[in-house]
C-alpha cells in the first residue's frame, strides 16, 4: 500500500483535536502544580500561581489546538508535494 496523498484539511482537523486534548492534559498538570504552590507569587499579584493555573486549563488547549491545526495543515501540504516528487510512503500491511 502506498500513500500518495493526504487530505490536508482532514489531517489538520484530526491533529488539531489531538493537540487540544494534549493541551488540556498539560493544562491540568500546570494547574495542579500552580495550585499546589509550585509557582511563586509575582510582585503585586498575590494569587498569580492560582490564576495562572486555572488559566492554563483554558489557554493551553486553545493554543495547542490552533498551532497543531496550522502546522499539520502545512505538513500535509508539504507531504503531498514531496510525494509527487519522490513517490509516496510505502506501508506493508499483512
């Protein structure tokens, strides 16, 4: 089986979703570390660690999802160009 083309938009949707889930998991870890006192207070904001920790659950999945979508869209498009030039990716399936 030879993969000659990858649909860039479909690849980007799947990768964006997976990266958003990964961002959520990392956001939860950041949140737990911040709420546990792992991040010190910064200057005049005494609850910086808590605010950052809760914000990480919202911000990280959005950022990871957007960047995962964009970069996988580019990667699939580059793959299609490279596959036309040198051939597709050959998979041996039994």
